[in-house]
C-alpha cells in the first residue's frame, strides 16, 4: 500500500504544480479536470500525511519505552501508543477504502424506472409507494426529483413511472436499488386476510449526456399520439405524446406527461440515451467477468434484491443478508442506513478484489 500511496502523493504534487502554470489556467477544461483530480487525491494525501505522522510518533515512543528508566513515564508512553495504534489502524482502513478506484458514473444524476410486476393492482400500489420513498429520500438529502413519464392504474398505483433525480453524486447513492423488489402483505382488497406476494422492478440508470452516446437520426423512428390516462381514456386533445423507437436495438421509449410535444420528445430522447448507455455498460460488465464478481449487484434487473415483509415489519436485502425493521419509517424515505450498508459491503468486496490482484 505504501508504494501506491507514494505514487498518489507524487501525482497530487505534480497536479498542484501544474495548476499554477499559465497555459493550464487559460484552458478551462484541463484546469477543471485537474482541480477535480486534485480534490479526489487531496483527502487521500491528507490522511496519508496524518498516518505518516502517527507512525513517526509511535516509533519515537517505542524508543522512549525501551530506553527510559522512569516507570511512570514508561506507563504513560505505553498508554499513548495503544491509543495511537488504534487510531493508526482506523486510518489505514479508511485509506484502503479511499484508494479503491472510483466508478466514474458515481457523480452522475440518475433516471429511475419503476415497473409493476407480478401481483396486479397490489404491485401497482407498491410501485407508487416505492416512488414516494425515493422522492422523500431525495427531498431529505437535498436532491431534486422530476417525473419524466408515468402510466397510472385505475386505483391510483403505477404500471410504470420514470423519473430523474438530480444532485451531487446521485448514482453513487442510488445504484444499489436496481433489481426486483418483493412485497409481502395483506392487500386492502383482500377480504380473507391472506398475505399476497407482489414484485416491482426498479432500474437505476446513470443519466447519459449527448456526448456519452451518439444516436443517429436515421436510427430512430418517431411517432406522435394522444396521451391517455387509466383505462386508456384520452386526456389530451392534441398529439402531444411521443414514442421513439431505436431501430438497431428495438428499444422503445414513450413520453406523455408534458402537454408539449417538443418537451415529451426531449424527455424521450433523454431516457433513450440513458437506456442505450446502460445496455452498453452492462454488456461490458458481463464481458469483464471479474467486474461482476467484485461488486454488489447494481445492474441485473432480474435479480431479486429485497423483500418488504409487512406482517413481520421487516425489510431484508438478500445481497448482504441484512434486515431492518420499521417498514413505514423506511418508506418515508429513510433509506440512508440501507444504502450505507450496501455501499460498505460493495467497498469491502472491491477491496478484497484489489488485494487478490
């Protein structure tokens, strides 16, 4: 680890020097990228300096313990070294996590797609509850939620809802939510009190910019139609809804929430770009088998990741085999503990993979 830290410290010093050069300052793109890298390395370098200082003090104390004849001073020095050694171990663990290569997508905003699966109306109702949970989580963490497209059921649930969450490092927080969410509870319409099991699929896609993926005009087919509500009834008298088909892949995206055709088209293109980029990334990850093995599941939409068991007031994440209680509180957007647990487990897996290289 020391060689790697020395290399990162050297890189940090080189970047700091470059940032004072006139030609770098005059090129905003290069300057911005270097500042970003300097910021990433800064935390590592600060902790490495702190660790080096701790090691120096521990070494000096060891000399005092060996040579000193005053029993009281020796005892004080031994106690100090015990405290410093504990702090040293904690710092080393923090640094090990910091030097794990970061996912460049972590800084991106996200598109979240929630779809009702097995379970009929009950699945649609829980899809709406999951949307509310994520919207409340975003609100609690100073993130912004914007609905891009939705398809409601006749009793107020969602067959599908697509929305974006914008803010700082959103993908790093939300990426662990992709997969199948299973709910077990007694539906309000169930007269005999039987517990039903329903499923909802969540896909979290890093938002793609136009520069991330190229979509040629000749590769897309655009259709316009009148937007509809539950049961298929028309809710608009103009052809404002937009359907875009990506011909090479067969991916179809529809948007109808806006009254403006242009706005619906822009939203549909935004969703299409993100889906195509995600498909490309998933393909790469499968080709690089080690990538999938060294991370908590963050992409396979068929993977059952979590069960919400209402009768037992328990949420279980199957990837890390950990459970939480107080479902109603968690559904109010208080999912930080779940996300933190998944992130820590993911970092540990990646750390083990790095060690084994």
